C-alpha cells in the first residue's frame, strides 16, 4: 500500500515560486520560511520538495471541496449572502496545536491524520470552475490547509475562475512573501489572515514568526487586496487584554477599515486542556477592537450570543447596514455604489452592484461537493 507521501509526490508538477541555488538546491519562496531545499529533501511544509534540482509542488487534486456561505471563511465585507466554492489540499507550514483542520493540514506530520489520503480526489482547474457553476458560487476560495504552499495549483484554478467571472480569495495564516504575493496579485480579490497571537514566543510554538505575519498583513493590505483578519481567542494563550489591545492597535494603525473577527476556540486536536471561549470573552475582545479605533469588529461562531457584533454598522451614522445571524444574512442595506443608504458614507469592501439580488435568510450551511 502506498504511503501518503508516495501518493502526494505523484500529484505534483514543477513549481513556479522558487529560485535555484548552489549544488542543486532550490530556494522556495511560497511562504515566510523561505526554505533552502537540497536535492531529495522537503521543505517545512513537507509537500514541496526538491527532485534533481527542480522544485516539485502540489497539483491536480483536492482533499476537501465544499460550497460554503462566504460568511464561513469568514468574510463579512465580500458579497454577503453569496456561496464560495472552497477547496483545500494537504499540508501546512505551521503545526498549531489547536488546528481545527488538522486532519488535512497535518497529514504529512501526524500519523493520526494519515487516513486523509482517502479524501484525495483528482480534478482539473476546468472541472473546478464547472463545480463552482453547479454550486451557483460567486467565488472560489483556497482554504482548509495553508493555501500559500499550494499557490501554483490555486493560480491555475483562479485563472479559470476569473475567465468565468468569479472572485478569488485565500484563507491563510498570512506567512506570505513578496514573491508569492506578486505571483498571486493578478487573481486575488480578497485575503483573510489568521493573526494567532501578538507574542512571538507563542508564534514560534506554532511554527511561525510574529513579524512575518505582521509584514504579511501589511503587504496584502498595501497591495490593494481586500483584507480581513481573524483572531481565534484561546483562553490562557492569547486572551489577555494587553495582547488583544496590541492586535487591535496594530490593525487600526494599518487602517481602521480592516475588519477584525474575534472567534471562539473549542478544545480540539492537541489543545484540550484549555477551556472553550465564552461569549463574554468575545464581547470583551470586540469591545477592545472598537475602542482601539477599528470601524468593523465582529465576534464570530457563537450566533445569537454576541449582540450587535454579528452586524455591520456604518461608521458615519452608526446605523446597521448588514444584519446577520451566524452565516445567514438577515438584512442588507448597502447601496450598489457601496454606500450607507442613510448618510452616504462609503462602506469599504467588495459588495454586489445589485443589492436587490442579495440572498437573505438562506440556509447558512456548507454543502459538501463530494
């Protein structure tokens, strides 16, 4: 029986986001690790490897494929009420102990996730675009595992998606590089970053470096790609007032219009000793975001328990312009020009030009595509 590495190594092609180095080594540029990979060796992610001086990268399959509410990503300022065809592969450049997608992200590291090999489905970029059409999706999103390490595959899909008039987005840990972002720039409409902590020691436990993530958020924002940021609030890990203030001030310093989502942790994978995040903690975090000057702060994944923090308010007149419950849009008032209908203030985001077509009170549930 083939190992998961054997199967995945066959589902590869020559990479594009790398440079050559001495003695047959290659320098991968897909993520902030910038791995120098010698012949026969793998990068930190375990799915990009050097074969005879050529970087091989994942291509031609998915391990997860769902039609999701776009609010599930979460994006609150990208075509509310629409469906996003969301796909993922296997592997990650981090190893977060609280990962809620560990079955796919840690497939090459954790024997407990090795059976994810059964999820692999070969598919072409053209078939992905057709799947989006069948799902009546307005966007295609790379998520579930870390999309940066599979950027060549995402770019191939996004080319087809753009030709079909779809929007394209990443749900990422933000550990990007200037090179990979220039590679992706022609395709990405939106980019969601997980800002997991403002403590570098915490980040190194997860396999990253805090400054790389802060630089990554700034880079995406300054490129003009719509950016939303999520912090999973984990009790005892990153939930102190001081750390939440630091995150909120950093984002507000980039732009007060960057939406910040604070979401609830639940015990999962290797982090089972911490308690689940309660609604009061999320409201406290969201209050800090507003006090720090952020215009759009959301408390997620505890629907009906976080008050007004599910809704979008106009920063000009403070009236609700989008009302939500969980992943369902209950009311939508933003004009086709992206403005508040009451005072005319521009609401930053990627909005529909036809407000009357926004889907209200939908099921708000993901639909597996296979």
